[in-house]
C-alpha cells in the first residue's frame, strides 16, 4: 500500500496525530474562512464535485468564495489561497517554507527524498540540489541545446509524415514523447525510442498510473483506502516496480559502460558535495533519476500542448510569433542557443499559456513560526495552505477585468515591471521552486520556434478544451491539422532589446520543481 502520511500541522513528519482535522489545528480562527455551501457531516464538501477534477472544482469554489477559502473532505480541512496579497505573503521565505502534503506526499513511495518530494528536514534535498545545480548553468544548458534540436527533429519528421498523409496530429501524445526523449537523452544518455512506437512507452504508462493513483488517494477516506482502492493499489505497486527497474537498468548500464558526457547522471554518480565531500547514495540516485524523468517531462509537455492549443485558436498571435522566428533566425537551418533566447514574443506566448494553465497548478506552503496571513488570518507554526496558482493567475486585480482572455502582451517587459511581484508562479516559489526551470523554458521556446517556422496550425472546430488532471494538467484529446509554411525571406536581423520577457526570468535553475 502506498505511503499516505503528510507533514502534520504541528510541523512534524510522520503519521498524522490522532484526531487530526487537517489545517484546523494550525488555524485558530478557521471558522472565519468561508467554505462551500451544503457541507455534509463526516463527508464534508463533496456535493457537486468531480473527484477526477479536484483542481477545477477548487477554481470554481475560489470564484465563489474569494481569495482565501477552505474545503473539507472526510474530516480533513484544507485552506486554499489565491489572492495576490496572501500569495505574496506565502512567498516570503523568512515566514513560510515548502510543505510536502496531499498528492506530493503520496508520491514518496516512488520518489522518496528526491528533490521534489523531500521533507525540508531531509538532508538529501540540499545535497542533491548543490550537486546538481551546476547541471543547469548557462554552460551546461548550451551543451544540451544540440540534443534538444536532435529530438525536435524526430518530432518534425513525424509531423511531416502526418501532414503528407493528411492526418491530425496528437498534440499531448507527441509532446510527451518529445519531452521524455529530451530529458532522457540530455540528462541520462538514454533513448526510449518513443517516436518509433505507436503507443506510449511503458515508462509513460506507469508514470501516469502513479500520478493518477496519488491523486485518487486524496479522494477517499484514508482508513477506507486499502479497501476502496485495493485493485488500484496493486496496479500502483506494479507501476512503481516498473519505474524502479527501468531506472536501475539505466544506472547499471552507465556504471558498466563508464562515464557519459558529463550529464546529470554523471553528476549524480561522481560528484561530491563541494564543502562536505558527501555523495548521493545509490537509493537516492534512483529517486533523483525518477524525479527528473517524471517531473522533467510531464510539466513541459503540458505547457507545450496548451501553448499549441492557444496558437491554433489565435492565428494573429501565431503569425506574429512566426514572423519573429523568421526575423531572428534568418536563414539559419539550426538555430543557436542564443538565437532561441532572442525569441521574446514566442516566450510571451509560452508564459501566457502557463498563466492560464500552469501545468503544476498549485503548491503548498507552511508557516515557519506563528504568523498572520494577509494581516488578518492567524496561523500557528506548521500550519499550511495550498496556493492555487491557476487562480492567482486569474486574479482580476492583477490581470485586469478579462483574465480568461489569451494575450501574450501581458508579458511584455513594461507590463511585467508594472505588475506586483509573486503574482506569476508557474514554477512554485522560494528555495524549493525550480532546479530545472531554465531547461524547460529553453526546450519549450526552441520547440515552439521550430514548429511555428515550419507549420501553420489549424484547430479542430469541434474541439472544446477539456483539462485532464493527474496532479499535473494536460489538455485532453487535443489534435491539430498542419499546413506546410514557407518562412519569410531572410532580412537583416533586427536587434532585440535584452530586457526581461517574463516574470522571474532570472532564476538560474521548471520541469523539476524541488
């Protein structure tokens, strides 16, 4: 049975204390925070909700209840935050830290004390972060660029064939293949052969199974989970076993074949902490590899899929972005690392897609000491809340009266500078936010540039966006038609101002939140 413990409201790790009632122990005036109507004894706020879409249900309640609200399920009460002021408070590292709970804690049987799932007190988090951070430096990123281009070439080869056959392209499926191969090859020297398969690689199937199971654990009473999810638990155990065996084989091949090209796996196996000399254990290496393979491709594939959806619906945006690619890249057959970085408008398209549908749609924070949230809500040390990123990104006080509209110019440099800090958080916040953020952003910008240069994107007129939830978000059933596009004739490149194209762009180190 999967481990289901979370960090308690008293700030200690381990099994939940007897009589625990969620956030209530750490919120002395919980009764002042609104909750959905029609609450039922024992069951809580379950009327009118769909256990397959807990995030979208919470977004609906947020609109009704305001920037701080609570939901109750089977005796446990959870506080949600999305207003700009309380979200900024919770981004204060002096007062709040990452909280590992809910679905994230349910992933610990897979990832243990890996970067994303480690509790704050577990020493392997800081060790792994310090050892791996150089793997996301500018120098390292430039080294990954050629491999990213190579994998993207496999995608365009596939799309060229489907275009010639007049077929629809499966956007989420192909973006998943692309991002899995990219992180596997650049980080671990491994090729899953995703583009040579008609069906997803078994690693992807197992990964999705574990994410779905982790989310389902939150939708049933904990004492009844062994009974209600017995069959699902057996499948989850098999999925975890497959993930472990796959990664163990990958690591064993590296040990047998000798050093790779200085990639992430080499760093995990060979690098000692620069100050303590400590090295990652074999078990922790496995956990870190699984963390990077899962989180390092799942969120980026969703981000690309949402971006392509919006580009297909907004041909004027797609035309403007494609014109930028033509201008900046000129006649270059294979763009350089620096040329990708100059795609300012393409990056805005990506950021606006992440604003509307951040693929990691929430993150939890806990109080380091007794404090008052937004000047009005007392919290005891260890009390925690979920920052609902997908609603923070829709706060009309920040984003204007029509926050649901798609407008990449929200992220031009002037608009970013005028906006309050901590209002755009697709990668979490603070010290545990995003060790692989720039990897994912460069990969996604490169891929969007290549696709916009090569294809016109035609939406299915009958498609209506449906978002599937498995801890991360992905558009379900999205398919597009392609038209071959001829790039505009090369012109003298126009200098691009070196100004920030998005909030938080200076974080040196998404894909994997830690």
